[in-house]
């Protein structure tokens, strides 16, 4: 898991919107779905999101942390 600080930095970078830009998803380019800070992890409510590790190793660095909406998270990686 990422630390609170790392997730907060990544969240600020994302402007509270999904950063997913995977080519095999329904959205063209970046998803940009509006997210809700309090709705982190696990639920399919509107605004739910997940802090994903780009490397899969959860490095303690915001550059490894990608803010993705629940829909993109469950749709999987490209
Ligand atoms: Zn998304
Ligand atoms: Zn996506």
C-alpha cells in the first residue's frame, strides 16, 4: 500500500480525476472521470477510485502512484 502522503500527492496531481489513459478502455485519451476523495477503494459507487501502482511494487513515490476510477480499475490494464 502507498502511504497517505504519496496518495495525497498523486491525488493533487490528478486534480481529483481519473488518470487512466489505457488504450483498450472505452474512454479516448485520458479518462478524467471526476472522483471523490472520501470514496477511495473497493466500491462501485460514483466517484470511487483506487491508487494503483504503475510498477506493481508500490514504490514510496507519487510517480509510481496512479489515481484511477473504479470502472477503469476493474476494466484492467492495457
Ligand atoms: Zn477512469
Ligand atoms: Zn481507463
